[in-house]
C-alpha cells in the first residue's frame, strides 16, 4: 500500500504529467499512488496520512473543473493528523493577476478542515502580480508553469520532492 496519495485534476494533461514526475521522483507507485479527482470518493483520503494535492488554475482564478465538482466533498474528509502538500500548474504571463490561485483556494479549505500544510515554495524566479496561493511571501506549494517555464519543471520537481521527503519525515 502506497504511503502517499496524490490527488490531481487536469483538463489538458499538464498537471497529470507533473503528477507522474513527482511519483517517479519519490520512487514510483509503491510510494505514491495517483488518483484523478474525477474518479475519487471522499473515503479514499482515509487511506493516507500523507497527501499531495495537484490542481491547475482555470477560468481566471478558479479551480480546475473536476476539482470544482469535488470541492463540496472535502467537507466529508477529516484532515486532522494528515500532512498535506500542494502543487499547481498555471500561466504567470497570461494570468499574472491570478497565478496559481487554485492551490491557494484548496489550501485554505483543507487547512480549515485540519490538514497540516507542508511544502511551501519560494517565489524567486517567477514574475507575476497577484496570487491567492501566497502565505507570508511564499507559495503554499510547488508552482509549475508549463506554458512559460517548462525548462525549469524538472529541477523544480526534484528540489520540491527532496524537500517533501524531509517534511513528511519519510
Ligand atoms: C481559459 C484559460 C484560463 C486560465 N486561467 C488561469 C489562471 O487564472 N491562472 C493561472 O495561473 N493559469 C491559468 N491558465 C493556465 C492553465 O492553468 C495552465 O495552462 C495549466 O497548466 C493547465 O493545466 P492542465 O493541462 O492540467 O489542465 C488558464 C488557461 C486557460 C486556457
């Protein structure tokens, strides 16, 4: 049984690709199980003490549509005792006033439900105006921009996974 459950939504496949990179970097499917949120029931979160949430921002500051559909279900999950990390994909050039908003929206909700956030990520190397994903000057999780900085994705994923291994205590 994988220790970490990674729950992602995707519309055009970019967030799924990043999810697969994260899984590989952790050591494969024996460590990280991928769940597309379109197929998930709330009870599936009960299997994991370590959770990774992946969501792109769509439609100017909104959750990806499958996450939008699942959002009310979050109220049925007890996140107390769970360490939760977030990653998003977004477009800092096209949507500079709403870059990565979705992971900020999800983190606010899930931390209200008892989740402990890990995996904060610095804003160095990004150029945007505003984001709901900021807490004390950092992103709430890994910010990936496949639209403008795909050349940086691999190194960002590697560094973040190394950080998470420590913060999860694995
Ligand atoms: C119509 C449209 C709206 C978007 N809105 C935002 C946005 O508000 N903020 C952001 O950071 N990215 C935005 N994006 C960029 C997507 O989040 C980005 O392309 C993402 O990687 C798509 O992920 P997916 O392929 O997993 O669905 C938008 C893209 C489109 C086409």
